[in-house]
């Protein structure tokens, strides 16, 4: 079986339809390790790949006023038992372009790996980008993910990001996102992570509300069990009139897991406002009892609540 | 009728304060039994003791359900025997839809259950049970869940709190429907129009049941300020 066929099977196994790799109307990149398996540009979405020995650079441009109907898929896998994957992705949305990306981190078969993803995203005036980043890991706990992103959202632009790592062991996750929002820009950052055993999660998400009436929400949902640890840092700075930011962090911990939330709120304009809420603890007893009186066992109720917050 | 739930000489003390004091109460199988009393008299405490919620276990006395002494049973075990409960302020859940919630035990007729509580299935089945839902909507979902799971004993703690006045008649009909489906209902309320639908009622004051009779008589006693237990102090009665 070719690597590409294995790749297609892997994509299907996480609930995606690998036929998207043949669809002429769907832009995509498919990469195993550092090897480019497939790429496709479509009208309005240009994808250029530059390959070095241990670094691959992708440049993706969406032309102005283009509304891309099918999501652009970025698919990453590693079939070797051990390895390193180093990627830089530059995404540029020209004015009033609208597109969504789905990134698949397919690491269900690898034992030891390092996945480095460094994104720069520029969203021009009135453009809209939705970026869903779903990781699927093996049970080895030997995967390291270093993911960083620098994002600029122009006037009246929109950026939505949803990072999830809820299948398999996290291993070590270092996530560092920073967003600059201009006038009337809207930013939503959502992350959902389930840590097990001795998984280690370190996540920093920062939004600078530089423009007037720019808005942002940072929402983090983390479940931890075993001896997993998580440090979730959310930073929002309100620097302009009418800027509104909110951060909402919920961590559910079981066993000997340790969760930490660090909200940083900075406001430098008298007409800006930033709020935050954080809750860390075991599962709410009233929620458990409500599900139990509906016929679930304690274990079933616990699982359902955890899955719910990671939904 | 046979007793389904017997509460015998139950005492419950919290923070060294007696909340329930040698309380006796019998709920007959198939009836709606209203438990009436002013705020803070221990109605919700009694509900949680019967359900076996965490932190609510009798200091003395017995709770017997369907001829089994259950006061040492876990909440799971009690639920498995057919006891269920709607809290005065139901819990909210992120990421759990109304459909998932009503379908926890693979029940059928979810749409009909929602319709009975005045909610449109097309609009609500895919809604999340999170804070985007109002208190009244959440309470209706709980009542719909009781229609779906058909417990043997259904404890309803203040079922109309958070419900708008215009919808109270709808909730009353739902409570009667729960009974018609075969459930016995312990109906906790301090509202006359709700308690009056019961087959029998009991008045709780000073940690004791001071009267069990028809709803009319119990409501009359409640309103006539004739409490002999607290001499009007605890339940705001002004004279014996």
C-alpha cells in the first residue's frame, strides 16, 4: 500500500472523507512527515509550497472578494514510528475574502514525534477566516506539538479558531497564539483539550484589541486526568474605544491532575472593557446527580460531562 | 392504595441545627402528594434526603421505598429503583443537547414529551442545555425528561419556579400527565394553585409534618395561620 493510500485510510479513520483529496473544487495540502503527498490550488485560492531539508513552507493566498465554498484542508501525518515535522504556513486573505480551513493533525500511529507548526495569518479588511485545527494522537504520549500563530485581523475582519486535541494522549503541547485586532474586527479563539497520564499542556492565547470597537472571546475547555498538568494563560488587552474582550476558562480535573489558569487583563483606554471568568475543579456535583437521577452510572455521568465540555 | 414511600421518624441535622425532627410521612403509590411549607422549613432538604444526594443522609429514622429500606443506598441505587427528581434550580450542561439529554435511556417520543411542556421539538431538540437557555426553558426540559423516563417516584421541587404565570396551567397539566403515565409524584411547592392539584397534601413546619389531609384542608390550615408547632414564629403564622 502506498503512503498516499495509507494517508487516505487515516483521514477516513478520523471521520473525514478522503475523497476531498480528489475533489477539483477543494484546495488542500497533504503531507507525511516532511514529504508533500499532494496539493491542490483552486480558483481564488493559491497554494505554494517551498521545501527545505527540515522545513516546509506553505504560502496560501485567497484573492479579494473570493468566497470559498469548500473548506481548505491542511492534512499532516507521520507514518514513521519516530520523526519530526516542521512547518511554516503563511495565510493571506485579501480584502473581503471569505474562507474556512480545516487542519488535521493525524498522529495516531506514531510513537515519538515532534510537530512544529508556525503560522502567520493576515486577514485584510472585511475578510473572514475560520480555522479548525483538530489533532488526533496515538496513546504513546510521546508526541510533542509546538504550535504558534501570529494573526492580524484587519478592519471589519473576522477570525475564528477552534483547536482541539481530545483523541489519544496529548503528550506535550505548547501552544502560543497572538492576535492583533483592528477597528471593528472580531476574534474568537476556542480550544478544547483532554490530558491524560503525564501529559503536559502549556497554552497561551493573547488578543490585542487595538482597533476601535474590536471584539474578542477566548474560550478554553480542558479536562485532565491521571497526573496531567495544564497551564492556560489568556491575555486580552483593550486599547481602544469600544473594545470588548472576554476570556472564559473551564478546567475539569480528576485524580492527581493539576490545572492552572492565568488570566491577564489589561485595559489602556477608558472606554474599553475586558472581563474574564475561570473555573477549575472537579465535576460539579449537581450536574453529576442530575444525570444519575436520569439513570446514568457515576462513570457514565462523568464521561458525558467531560465530553460535553470538550464538545 | 399501598404506601410507595414511607419516611419514619427521620431526623436530619446540618451544622448542629436540626432541619428535620422525627419526621413521619407516607406517600401512597399513584398519588400526587403535595408538600407545603414556607421557605426554609426543610421541604427541599426532605427531597434530597429521599433522593440520597451528597451530604443528605438521615441522622436517624428510616426511609422505605417499595418496602425496601433505602436510606443507606447511594443515589445511583435509588435512581435504579425508579426514584427521580427535578431540582428547583436544574443544572446546566455545556455540549449536551436537549436530544441527548432526553434520550439518556433511549427513550422514544421525545418530540411528544417536549410538546407536552409547551416546547417545539424542531426548535429545541438541538439546543444545548447550557446557559443560553432560560430558567423557565430549562425547567420545562426537566419536566419533559420526567415524561420520557417515567420514574416510579417523581420528586418535583418547586416545579413552577421560573415559569411565567401564563404557563402555570400547562405545567399543572404536565404534572397530571406524569401521574397518568404511572408515576407517583411528590410535589413540593408553597403555591396554592399548584398544591391544590394533589390528591393529598402535608404541611411541614418546624421540621415536622403537622398535618396530612386533603389539599384544601392543608392549604386552609397553612393560610389560617394555625400552626401549633412553631406558634407562628417559624412559618410566619401570627397566632395559634
